[in-house]
């Protein structure tokens, strides 16, 4: 029998690599600090998951950042400033991402298990192809090499538009979208998958909302850890995630649950858990 789930489309940072989604935050905070307009980690994380040009644009429209920018430069940021900051962010992001390309525990095993079921694996990211080059090489060395990688700029619109997920499904030759799963740690990525018509699985503990690397996360006391994961779960649920798990090591039981739901005639967005 053919397995009911035909494809899984993964996000990258915070989902399959870079526990805590640290690389984008490090790059953004570094660049803004160098400009004399420091931003907080919370500000850097607010629009995580978007294409990086869209992310920089959002930051330079955030009222608090605009106020600090205006105080420092004597004027509000404009389109030229967005282009200039993005030009600085891109190489910083390449370096930061390359340093944070370790697979999240369980990622390689989940990938291998999906392939064994006959499920095609694709991916999408807010990183550009240049940002992704070293990450893809490092991930392949660790046992993860999705068949399709859709990057920022490969589609006319980025997240939360569904185009990147659709492009991945086209590249994999998979349809309908309701036979595919989108896995992402950011609410905007869940929105992307939902708009595409896919099942959606949110990643809470290893993702952007908790925002801690493995050692920092492990160092939390049990109550604090549970509170932070619950808050991240609530954000993903609020965006419409069909399922939320701590990290990708917990994915396969959910894939089987979704397969059973598909066979029972259920569609994404219907309560099954």
C-alpha cells in the first residue's frame, strides 16, 4: 500500500538545524549594534521565519527601533537604509548560519524514517541560496539532504504566502497539498503551510519562540522549561498548527497519526489529536 502522507516540507533553522534558532538573531543584533542602533533579541526574533529582506524591512518599521534610529542618525530609516542594512546582514547571516549548522537531535533519524516510508522530503527557508550553501553541505554530511530546497527569493512572495511550500511540492511532484505536512518552528511558517493547504506541525522547544540553544534549554529548571515550551506551543496553536511537538525527534508518531487521518477522509485544520 502507498503511505497516505506523500511529502514532508521542513523549515531549517530551529526545526532541523540550529537548536534555538540562534544564527539569525546573532547576525541581526551584530549588524544593528555596529550601526550604533542596538536591537534586543526579542526584537530580532519578532519576525523570524520571514525572508531576510522582509525581516530587515519589518525591523526598520518597528516603532521602537525607528525611534532609536532617528535619535542616532537624525532621520527615520528609509528604503536606502533597508537596502544598506540588508547588504550587511547577508554576509553576517552566512557566517552565523555556517557556525550553527548542527542538526537538531533526531533530525537525521526522522529524515531516514520518512524516506523508508516512501515519503518525499523537501524544505523551505527564509535564508537566501548564498546563506544556505554551507548549511546544506554540513547537513548532508550529518545525514540530511532534502530533495528540494526553496530559498528566499525563489518565489515572488515569502512567508506567510504559500508559494514556497507550493514550489517545494511542485519540485517533489506531489499533490494534493492535503497529502503533505509542513513542519516549522515559527508561526509565520505554520501560516505558510496552512495557506498552502497542508497539514501543519509546529516545533516548540527547539525553535524561535523559546530561543535557547541545547545547553541553555537543558539548564532550565523543570517548571521554567515547561512554562516556556507551553508559551511557544500556544503561539503555534494560535496560528492554526494541527499538531505541536517539542522537537523533530517526536515527528514520526505524528506523521503516522496524520496518515491515519487522511485515510479516514479528514482534511488539514480538522481536529484529530
